[in-house]
C-alpha cells in the first residue's frame, strides 16, 4: 500500500529529481553517493569505499576493481523531494553505459578532486553531458586533502569546462582543518563536527572575504541573467530571492555553473549539495518533452502520467529476484500486471512487479508514473535501449543500433 508521502511524491512531478553523479575515476563519486544515501536516511550505516561496504557498489567485481562499473538507480528522499540517483560509470571503457545513463537523467552533480581539478576524463564525460544537454552543478570534493584549493580547482573548471563558474560557498579552514563553508546566498556558516552539522553566523575571520565573494557572485550573476541585471541596476545589490532564482535559471539553461565544495569522506558539504540539487536542478516537468518516432513520424510525449506510456529501459541486471530492468518512464503510467509493447522487437511484455530500489532494499509499488525511474521484474526480452509503450500508441525512443541487434520476433 502506498503511503501519503509516496502518493504526493509520485503525483507532484515538481518534487522529483532524476540525478546522476559524473566524475573522473577516484574523484569520489562512490563516496559522494554513499554519503547522500546516508544523509537522506536511506542507509543507516556509513559505508567506506576501502572496506568494500558501499551500497551502490554491490557488485563484487566493482569491489575488486574499486571502480563503479554497473549503473544502479537508487531512490532517496530529501526535504519532501524524491531523488532518484542514477549511478553513471566514470570509466571511459564504459562510454555506452555512460551515454545511456545520461539520457535518462534530468540533472547531474559533477564531482571534482580539489587537488587535481579537471582531469582529462572529467572533460570527456563533461562533453557527453553537454551533448545530452544535462544541467549540472559542480562539487569540488576532497577539500580536506593536502594541497586542496577551491580557487585553483574553479580556475581549471573555468579554463577547461565552463566559462561561468558561480561559486556559492567560501570554505572555512583548509586541508586537515577544513571545517565547513559560508553559504554565500544566506550568509550563514555551516560547520560540521564529526558528521553532524550546525548552522550559525559567519565567523569574524571569514566575514570580509565572504562579503567580497558575495558581491563578486552578484556581479557575475547580474552579468549573465537579465532579471538579476534589472535589480542590480536599480539597487546595485541582489536580494537573496533574486539571486537564488537567477542561479536556478542559469543552471537549467547551462549559462552558469554553480560550484559547491566539501569533503565526502569526512561527510562535510553533503546537505547543502542536496539542497542545491532540489533548488536548482530541474524536475521532469522542467525539461523538454521526450522525443521519439514511429514509422518515420517524429513524436513528442509530455511528462504526464495520464498520457500514453513511453518508457526507456536503460539497464538490465540479473539478480536473485530475477531479471531486473531499470526503466525511465517519460510519460504515462505502468501498473503491475500491465501489458506493454516493445515496438522494435514487435512483441508484448508483461510487467510482473515494480520495484523502487532503495540502496540494497527494494520497495514494491503498484504503479509508477511519468518522470519516475523504477525497476521492473517480469520483462523477458527488453534490453538497454528498448522502448516500452502503450500497445495502441507506439513510438521508438532510441533507434536500434547494429551493435545491439533487434530481438527476434516471437
Ligand atoms: P570514485 O572512483 O569516483 O567512485 O571515487 P571513490 O569514492 O571510490 O573515492 C576514491 C578514493 O578517494 C577513496 O580512497 C576515497 O576514500 C577517497 N576519497 C573520497 N572522498 C574523499 C574526500 O573527501 N577526502 C579524501 N581525503 N579522500 C576522499
């Protein structure tokens, strides 16, 4: 039975975020994912990468190799929003999988190492995300490492990835002494102590620097955003509200890149990162309708649970529960027991069970609607890239490629 929260979250599409984490191998994607699951209460035990207990890396091959190989979609809740976290492989050898997971995301966190800055692999994943028009925010991780420097990392982002980084935090303390950040939007200090965090006034020693950076941020934002510019011209300052909504617009249009920082390993900076995700990255209704075609005719489907079904399978895994097919539902609704149509294989499939994957647990659902990402048990032939649609309203979301032959007609 669905709870009230579940009902609200699945019907209010503005409160859904389909989020990916993009990073160079070793930048800390697994640790960030793990800490997000921990901060959202999805897991109650803090996993560590080095002892092989992280939740998203539950495949033994991943543990052995220490890199995230297979994408997994995990759901968590943050301040009344559902965040579906789609794990994107960071290793270039898995470019196809990266591309397919980029298709099903509406936004992403790009994780960087505060010492290394932008590395060649971060650049290639960044370009892929550009191709798919995925709005991003940046998280400069490992602020606790010797040699960590936010400004240098941001400079490498500006030079190599994005001309308009918008730094919304000032670090408090450096390297081993990294204790927290000043939130430049609200001018409040967020300090972490042994994993828990406290909010308070900006420390006296950071006040001047924070003031300077806030003004620089306002100036840059006003230069990029017409609405903010109007307010800036009349008052020569921006209200917190205008600044926040300008940052949302700039993130969604890709004209600016919000940058936050922290140390995932020390569990510092994760809560503001989640706040940034729900405030600035788009919901399924904020992105253009999905496009497909059928019989040479282009079609669009809105993110509407009442519209005909259009879903894309993006990952298939074999588990003890059977074949688990992860799908992104773009429009319509799937219900347990439904018959759906694969227009490329030209065969019907039956939806056995619908699961929401929450880290290492599965919650069973009666139905799932537009915008959501769930796993389905019972599909026999769907493979990554297959479209599932309403039998009477066919469309193909992803044309079949020669590398992935069409499943033969039954
Ligand atoms: P991934 O390859 O991007 O998934 O990176 P991991 O999360 O596996 O992290 C790579 C290594 O960096 C591991 O040894 C982590 O413990 C370490 N690491 C992750 N985050 C931090 C951090 O904030 N500070 C420090 N010092 N090390 C970190």
